[in-house]
C-alpha cells in the first residue's frame, strides 16, 4: 500500500463528477465526502473492511471474565466490532454474534450487545475465566481533513472510498436540484404536491 494524497483523489473525483473546472464543488466539500465515504465503507462491512485499513486501526482486546458479570468496558478507541469470542471454563472458544432487540423475542440467546461504554455478554457468564473475552475491533479511521493529507490505502480501498464519495457528492447535487425546483414552483404559486399528482 502506498501513501495517496487526498488532492489526487479529489482530481479523480472531479473527472467523474464532470467538475474539472471546480464549478460545482469546493475542495473542502470533496474532502468531506471522502472522509464520510471511508466511514460509510467501513461501517457497511466491518468484518472485511479492516483488511483495507491501516494496521493501527484494527486491534484485539483480551479481558478476563468475572463470574456472574455481564458488562465489560470497551477500549477507549473502540469504534466498530469485528468479532467476539468467549472462552468457557473448559477452555472451549465460542464465537459470539452481535444481538439486537429483534434477536431476543423473549428467549435466552447467546451473544453480545453494546452500550456506549460496554460490551454486554448474554447469558451472564457463570464462571471466571482468565483471558476469556476476546474482542476484535476497529478504531475510527484516520480522518481526512484537508487536501494535503496523505492516507495509506490499498488500490481497492481507494476505489471503494472514491465510489462512496462520488455517490455522496451526486446525491447532494440531486438534492440541490430538487430543492431549487421546489423553490421555483413555490415562487410561481405551484404546490409541489399538486405537481407530483
């Protein structure tokens, strides 16, 4: 993986957006779309996206399990879970899926939930196990905050982020066009709801 300047990514985006003269987007706007694009890409598939992140942005935390305790502190830089495993008192390792409110349906489920500061195991572990909880996670990706910043991304990751960023820019342009049309219709006394029907 090589360092890529955000300015090079902006140039490629301007070509795709047909904005080589910088008429529609400022550099700051495009930097914002790049930054949001990488965050959206990582969130869409947290199990595979760490492959494309810098090593500093993925980590493993191992914690000892305390008997009859379900909540354990999340690492300070925790952003997204990748995987969770729990080792039981017999030494067997079990993958724990992330549970949502929809998983429960009043039944006992095995897995974990997250609060703002804790990972919560379900069911409550009955026995203490040294180094029993393994949390594989992503830290928040390095923010892209200016055209001079360089990021270390693979070609694949850069392509995916550029695609997300271009999509976000196009959506903004469509929203601006729709907003302009709505304002023009209102100024002419035409109700947007009447025009749709």
